[in-house]
C-alpha cells in the first residue's frame, strides 16, 4: 500500500511538472508567434515603403540617363538629388532589425534579402557612381578639330576609375544574390537591374580604360601609327568580314590624321606562307598566312591582327603600333552622332542607309577599282567628320559603346603592356581559354567566293540541358540561317566565284566552338546527321559545317555540346557580327548540385 501511495504522488508531481512545461512552451510559442506576426506586419509595411521608393528610383534613373545623354546637366543634377533621396529611403526601409529577422525566415527570406540587395545597389550607384560621372566632362574623351586634349583626359582618369569601381562593386554584390528561388516579379527585377549595371559597367569600364590608355596610344610619349581595317560584311569572316580597304592613322601628342589608304588586294599573296599557329593551321590550313583576306578565318582577333600587321610590313616596309578594325554597321552608329556625311563627288552617307549603300548599292554599276575608290573615299569622309565636326560627346560615346558591345570595333596593340589593359574586354576580340561562365561560339566564314553575306539573316538559341558527370552540363544549340537574296539581278562582282554551283546560293562555313575545356558531341543539318570538319583552338573543340542557303530559304543546324568540368553560370553565345542583327536566346535551367 505504501509503495502504491508513493507511486501515485510521484505521478501527480510528474503531471504538474509536465503541465508547467507545456504552459511555458505554449507561452513562449504565443510570444514568438506574436513577435513574428508583428515583425511580419512591420516588414510588410516597410516592404511597401521600400517598393514605392524603388519604383520612384527606377523612374528617376531612366530620366537621369536621358538627361545625361542629352547633355542637360542642370536637370540631371536635380534628378540625381531626387534619386539619391528615394534610393536612400529604400535602403533605410530595408535596414532595420525587423527586416534582418525576416531575411533569415524560411520561404520568404530569400525574397526579403534580394529586395535589400537591390536597394543597397541602387543607393550605392546613386551616391558613389552617378555624381562622379556627372562631374566628368565627357568632352575630354572626344577629339576637337582633329586633336584630343591629353592633359584633360589624364585629369579625368581618377574620377572615371572611382565611378567604375563603384559600379563593379554593385555588380559583384548583385551577382551573389541567388535568383533561382525568388518570386517571378522579383527575379525579373533583379535580372533587369543586373543587365542595366552590366551595360553601365561597360560604359564606365571603357571610359576609364580609355582615359588611362589613350594618352599613350595617341602619342603622348612619341608618335604612333595604326592600321585601320574595314571589315566587309558582304563577304563574311569569323570576326565580321573580309579585311578589304585599309588606312594608316598617325597620332602625335593627341593630334590624329589619316595618312595613307589602300586595299588588301594590293598585298598579293605570300609564299611561303607566314607562320601560323599549328592548331589554327590544322583547322584553316595555310590560308591565314597566305592571303590578307583570310587572316581572320579565326575568331581570335589578336591572331588576325598580328598576321595583317606583318603582311603590311612586308608590303610597305613600315611597322605599325597596332591594328583597329571596324565595320559599316559601326559607321551607321557613328553617323547617328555626326549626322549625314557627304562623300566628295559621290553619295551622301546617312545612318539609316549606309549599310545598304556600302554593302549592296556600291556593287551596282561600279567596277572593282570604282568600288575600292568609293570605299576609300567613304572611310576618309567619315573619319574627317568624326575628328572635326562638333558632336555631342555622350551620343558619340554611346555609339562607340554599342559598337564595342557588338564586337564591331576591335583593337590590338603591339605593346604587350597596353594589350593587357583591355585584354579581357570585347574590344580586344580575344577568344578566352578560361571563362567564368561557358560560352559557345558560332562563327561564319564565306565559302561562296561571293558577296552574299549582306543577305544572310542568322539566329541562334542555346538551351541548357541535363547535368552530367564531373559537374559538366549538356547544351543544345539551334542555329538557323536564312537568305533574303533575290534569285536574279545581282552584279557579277556580288556573285563572285559561285562555289556553291548556283551563283545565288550562299555557301557558309559555320564554325561551332565549344565552351573552353568542353566538347562537341554531334550535329544535324535540317534534322539529318552531317559531316563535320574538326579541330581545337584555344582549349575549345571546333567543328565546321558547310551550309548552303538558296534564295528565300532557311537551313537549321542543331549541335549538342558539353561544358567543361565543374561549370557554373548561365552560358552565352559569341557570334560573328553581320550586316543585320542576330536573333539570339539563351534558355536557362536550375543549377546542377555539385
């Protein structure tokens, strides 16, 4: 009986202790729930405030961009002050303890953290980058009466470097935000902001590099000379078009003048062939070392520039300090800033028509010598306008930035220390052997011996596929090529050698370059397996398909690829610039779990 009574008392004490624990747990749970609900309400209110401020800031940023490009600096200063106010308020609304707690909550935490990152990035740009850009006199980056003021350019360098550093810090911070699990609206906003900052980084990066390097390039330490090459997009090569007309630019203490003009045909052929890297020779034979028109069968611009420079040296006896390549589409962008340019005794070049004028109309009613003379006169007229006409510097810089983004301006310096300054930019045209995110190359070389490239309309879609072993990723490329060429009426100089048998059929050698360290698995042309030439260049597997396109026809090339090991990031497409813009798309997929 005693043991039974003691047992009952023990059970009663246990029940009382259990009830006290349950009450404490429930009380704590109620308190935590109340705190979380209050925090959620507070975060919701602050989030509503932050959203309103960010929407206002986005509108002000667009206004600021328009005013800066228009040169309306007084209004731009007032807009900047309002932008700083709104961006600062958004940052404050997302920076209190309640917001910090919400950032670590399940489900919505990533979204809350992303909003904070966006607010911080916009505020940093408004306070650290935009003011410096508004203080910088962009006219220092543009020649006046044929001369660039090198002293003013050097003085602007420090401010441009400061602005560029601020932009790049914001970009690095936003790159660290995981976008995959965000709600769709926020994911879209983050993607758009990243795109805008990338574009701004391109502008600030080009400006600060220019301010740092241009004084030396333009003769601050002694005279310099450069080859200016015109890429003829009617006869495609991997970097854009065949190097046709050339000019020699002379620069001394900031003064720039055009000194000599000619054509690649004047060089003749080189036998024995100039030395070419073995991997390039295996893909393209000795052609790049024999013919000036074939030095850029490879997409790696430094290789092409070095070969052409040596060919010019052997032809003229002069050694230049670098090579600059441009194309007619770049001239159309430049003419938007300069306005129409009259070619003495000939046509007037207008932005909206210059591509057609140079790549189509010029071949009607002119013999080869007449065409060469017109191209030379056109280049000289546009160059003179660029140097001497009063041009809005922001419009001009915008045109140059767009051209660099599309790889329509390429530059190589024979001085290695200068080349390293912009080696990793699109301006250098370097096919990288190492890359942070995989790139697939789609490069076009004419195989017709004709000038039908003006009529080609290319498009490419790159789709991320399944995850493979060792952190590799499958990729699927679909490339289409349409020809808008007529089936009659073109001049003999356009139809050329007609190597595709039918003179109106464009034969194009399509080179597909795998990502660095990756491979090409196979290809199909119009759904059927196709034979491929193959090789390797700069750690990329290369396959080449011959694609013949009749007038008003479309061909489709599907290629399966594999990235290198432990790849990361969304892939990109690098392609040959053509007379008409490409239609490109990258279809992403969730990252592979390493």
